[in-house]
């Protein structure tokens, strides 16, 4: 069971309209049994699911927000709430196992121990293989009384159509730039650092926040400088590989795919490059860039399957 920091269990500023709509549905007794939170990574879907979980299970919500003081809020903070499950793979990129989904289905069919809702979050939902997704269908088709199931997905098209059709979809686009900047400004340190983090994160504020915390942005900038040196002939592939061997493999592949993708956009739409490495990549012919992107995608998928 995942512990929940109730200080972070609040909807983000740009989610106010979506939050208000769900609150109206709840007050009218029309809250869906299944919600699909869909949109790109780094825009706040997970934060929204945590806030909604806390609010729905809280015994004394205040203006629709978890109070943080009642017994159920205490159980969620400790990660011991018996009626709340947050199901996620053991490691990033791995699958949500069918046995876990079967256990979840059985749990959701039981009466809530705290007398309220039974609530579960699956993240990312596309980590379920076909068998695991089919095991979940029974709960979606025949939901038990007081239950709410939330599926979080960066890639909803990868879900089975039968899964998508049985959920109310909530779309989470990249938020307005002004709202994201206002939210990040207190931790950015400077406007230049904020701009750099937002550019590096593709304007996704939650990812930008991760980069601004600790030395995440500086590590990304070091990666870009090293790639730029390789493309300029100032270092060798072997030297670069040795330099990068301590990096997180999944994060490095994601970063490289994003760099090649940005270079392709620069070539096709005259988008301004975010740094020297992207500018150098954009000078390479599009067929080669597409081939590199496909190769990176294949390596990434293979690493996750392993």
C-alpha cells in the first residue's frame, strides 16, 4: 500500500474546472464507478488521482478536499487504509501482473472495512497485458456498490477498447503556460532556470518540477552538452558511453528519443531548437533521424520487456 502525503493531495491550479465537475457529480450521486485519467506524462494526472482518492475516503472533507485530520486521512498518510489500493508495477517499465489484478477484483467485491468506498488506482493502466486487462473487465462491467476505480494512462490508445469504453474519460492536456509558470516560480530560483526546465520538460510542469528539484536540470544539461560534443566530433562514442554508464537507462532512452523527436520537429516545422545538441541533430537528414528514433524505440521496448 502506498502512503499518501496529504500536503500534496490537492488538485493543481489548472485542474480546478475538472475538479469542480467531479464534485458536482459526487454531490448529485452520479460519480462514475470507473474513471480514465488520460494525457501526457508530467501534467498532474497522478496528483489529481491522489487528491480525489483522499477526498472520496475522507470522513470530514472541507469544500471537497480531504481534511487531513480524520481517521481515514491518517490511514492514508500511513499507507494502511484497507479500502484503498494503488496498483503499480514493481519497477518502472514492467508489467502489472495478472495475479495482482485478480486480487484487486476480489478485494473490490468485498464490503468496505471503513464503511465508505472501496477505491483503487492503477498506474499506468497500459502496463496491464491483455490477460490482466481482461481480468479487470469483470469489475468494470459489474461494479460492486460503493466502488471507484481510477486508471491513469499516458497512452490510452494502448488500452483495450473494452476497457476504455467502460470508463468515463478525463482528459489532462498540457496546461496553459502562464498557470504552469506561476506554480513553478517559487522553486525555480530564476526566470532563466524556469524557462530551461519547461523547455527540457516539453512544457509539462510536473516533469519540470522534478528537474528543478535537486540537480535534475543540471544533469539534463550535462547530457545535452556531452551529446553536442559527440555530434561536433569533440569526443568519441566510447568515451560518451563511459560517461553515461551511470545514468538511469530508461530516463536516458526517454531523453534521447525526446532529443531526436525535437530535431525532427525542427526540420518539419521550423520549431526553434532548445539547445545546441538539438540544433546539431536537426542538420541530419530526416530519414536518418527517423531510423534513429525507431531504433531507440525498439531498444526501449526491449529493455522494458526484459
